[in-house]
C-alpha cells in the first residue's frame, strides 16, 4: 500500500477543514503522477485509521472528489482514481498567486459611470476620512458578547433567521420604539425594513419609485452614491443648488411647474457633502410641494443623532406627509462603518414591495447581529453610547475649529456645522485642491475638484491625530505655489 500518511499532509492548526485538506492532498498526488488512473484508494475506514481521522471526514473528502470526477465510487468496492481526469494543473492547487483575473467575451450591459474597480485606498501616512465614527468608542464588545449568546447552541439556526429578509421582528419592534422616542416617528414594525446600510435602502427605494426617464431632484453638490443609483436606473437628474439654508425649495417649485418630478432626494439634517441644515421654513415648503405635485421624498438621515448646538429638527417623516416620504437611516455612522446595518421607514405596502424585490438579490441580513442590536437598544446601551460619543465628537469638532482658524486661515474658508461628523472646507482660489489629492503622505477620502473643496472627518480622530493632520495640511499648502487668480 502507498504511504498515504506521507502523501496526504494534514495541518490541524489551519482553518481549512480537514476533509478539504484530504481531498486536495489526493488531487495533488494525482496531478504529480503518484496516484495513477484506475488506482484503488483505501476504504474510508482504512484511510481514517491511517490518518487518525474520523471516518466521516474521509467520506466527505471522497464525496467531494467524486463530485469533481477525480475518483469513481461504486457500492461495495474501494474508490478508484478516474481514467478521464478533469483538467487541472499542479500549480493551481492551493496557490492563489498563480491565478489571474479574466474578462468575458459575450455582450453585457455596461454602465459607463462605473467601469473601474478600486482594490483599496492607497495607504498614506495620514488619512482624513469622510466622517466616520471612532470605532475605539464603539460598544462592539457588548454587541459581540450578545451575538455569541444568540449564536450558541441553545438558540436554533431556524429561529435566528426567521424574518431576516425584512429584518428580525425583535429588532424592528425595538427600533420602532426607539425612533418614536428619539425622532417622533409614529410607526409600526411593519413600516420598517432592515438593510445592509443606507446605500441598499436608497437603491431599493429608487428601484421601486423610478422608471427609465423619471426625473429626480438632488442637491448640488450631491451625494454621488445616491446619484449613481438613480443614474443606473435610467433616471434624469435635476440638480438644485444648496445654500446656507439647505436645498433651494423655490427652485424645486420652479422645476415642478416645468416638468413632472418623480422624487426629491434630500439630506436635510446635515447635507452631504456641505453639512448644511435645511431650514424649518424650507422643510415645510418641501412637504407642501410634495403633496401638491405628488412626488416622493427620499429623506436620508444618516447622522441624525449627532447635533451639537441645540435640539435637532425632527425628520420630515415625523410630520403629516400622507405616505410621500421614504425615510432612511443607518447604524454604520453610529457604531462602526464596517457594521453594515441600516433601515428604511415607509408605508407598509411599499415595504412589502421592497422585501419582494430584495429577495431577488439578497437573502436577508445577519439575524444574530440584528437581535444583538435589538438588545443594545432595549437595554439602553445605544442611548448611553450616543450620549458619550456626542460629547466627544462635539469636543473634537471645536478643537478642529480652533486648529483650522489658527493654522489654515490664509488658505481656507468653512462654516462650522451644527452637528455631524465632518467639516466641509473650501480652499481659496489661489490653491487647487488637486495638490492635496496628489500628495502621497496624505489621503483625503472626499475631495471635490469642481468645488475646490474637501470633507474633513473629525469624529474618528483624537486631538493628537487632528493636530497631526492639520499640521500636515499646513505644510503642504505652505509649500504650494499660489495660482495667479
């Protein structure tokens, strides 16, 4: 008998399942010519004894090899190596370095707005993000402790996944109560859809609202991810200027008089990217226009919880709006940007249709994590976290304000936002924002060349990190030769 203990090398410290290691070991031996076609392999019991494994492990390995046509399994006979082996080369076994990407040669729908994929942002000495939370302050340990409890054997997999396409009932109940207490949204769990974040919510809402050629109003400058979602569905974008009072509702009314508007996408609390808050007067007018001209409002309220100077305006969706408003929120901005959990609030029939469409592209979220988040809400953990981080982020905003005034006053202008997690900074005309984009020691996530501006996310950085970033900006701009303007 061949020395199978030497042929099949096992490493029980690897994450790779043992049955998979066995099957790959046999494949490697076949491709090297050690195991010839028509060679009989030991029975599952015999090979299990040789390798000191459970018989079921060998059975699973043999079944995988049989499915892939490497071996032939017949009743009451030992498995044998197949005569007609699948095309497979030794160099590809367990070596991802030998793989390369490939392209298809048949026609498919190409979106010209998204024809490149970036593997990852370049690594720089200093990175200024778009306005993310500080994960060092996140209650992730508390969440994971509860998650592990739900994932333990005492809870069945079936119960964990019931209703996860719409979101677990426990989370929807807890969230409905939380949104009533904190944002004045009088809703039922049936009015909620739990998603993988605000981006999914925006896409699902626009998929149901927009037909090809439909006209959508967005602010200028706008949130590119939302705009790209609308464009991908064939919608026509109408950009309305955003000033210091938010999107110009008089211009929206003018647009409604000239053409049929299907939807208006707004971020009224802290407009993206400029962070401006929509005034109360314009909020009221927008709702009135929506009723008069029968267009939907997609209200993106991604960072409602962080407002520093006063009590925040309640969402438009908290008032009487006759079901015209689709309200979107996110936990990613509260807890951790990598925790993809968001929600949509809408009329029940709209949610039902959203769930039906979501089934086509996604089987639902993580039931364990959703229920863990529900516990965090129910037990007051989320409110405690928000109270703590709101104070910290407020201090960081004010500290950054002092740094910018002291170090960069000659180069920039900005308006201190009332809340949120970033400051929108415009460079003076004598300095091009491209110079910051080209610097290898500094990476800024959100740069708008057309506006000659960028977003400075302050929430994720402590005072030392903020100071280091501002000093780097100062050094770069001081070395930059001013333009003749």
